[in-house]
């Protein structure tokens, strides 16, 4: 049985311009996974029908839509902590979301609600959305934290938790082979095994 993978667009007509699509982002970081002590960043995005955004099972919606944007790169320098790497990749994902949101707006697909961005690190999510200032060890990360909190308060993005095994961007941060590679590839392309 041949399954459709990747981004599937509807045929265009006059009414298609009024269909709102919802951009969703995913960010992941693998700490010190390279021989030189550097980590790996990955961001990816998919689109879902905005009308389906309120369906009961958001994970099913995520797993059945393929990524149209996936970017994975080695950290330019060694990162001191896993949470710092996760915060850094969330910053990059939000910057990509702003760019892609602008592209969608040019196509009359304005994002009406904050763009959901999924991550699997609870500490990074707390720092990026509601940092209280009590943890002095993260002072060196304050520019990133403050920028993320400003964008969250402005309603540009909403940072949500997703379990690591379900996170599509996890595929870009792990060295996989065999069955785990195939499953990760299929999950990224929108197939459900």
C-alpha cells in the first residue's frame, strides 16, 4: 500500500484563499553528541488545516502531517548545559516561525493564534515562558530568555511540551540506523507506523 508522505496541498480555487493553515514548529537539541563536544540543533515545521486545529487529539494531527521545513546543524561551539542548548534551538525555531509566518501572510494565510512550538525539555520551556529571576546560574542566558518571554507575551508563539519519542525534530538530532531510522524518517514525513 502506497502512503502519501510530505506536504500535500489542495488544488487551488477562489475559496482556497480563505482556508487558514496553521504553522507548527518543533525544536530539539542533542547535548555533546559530536566527537568535538558540540551538540546538534534541529528545527522543523509542518502545516495543518486551521479549522482542524481544535480537534480532540493534537498528537494524531501532528503525526499525520509531513514536515515541509527541516533544518539540522552542529552547534558552532560547545554548549555548557542541555537546557542552554534547548533554549538556543527554541530561539532559532521562533525566528524561523516569524519568517515562515510572514511568508504565509504574503499568501493570505495569516496566523491568527500564537504559533505552537513543541519541545521536550521542561526546564527550557519554563525558562522561555515564565522565568522568575530566581536562578542566578542562568544569567549568561538572559538575553535569549528575555527575548523568548517577550515573543511569548506578544502572542507570536506558544511553547508546548511533547514527549521525545513523538517529537519529529528528534530525528535530526540522533544518529539512527535500521528500524529507528526508518521510523524517524516516516514520522518526519508524516507517516504513522
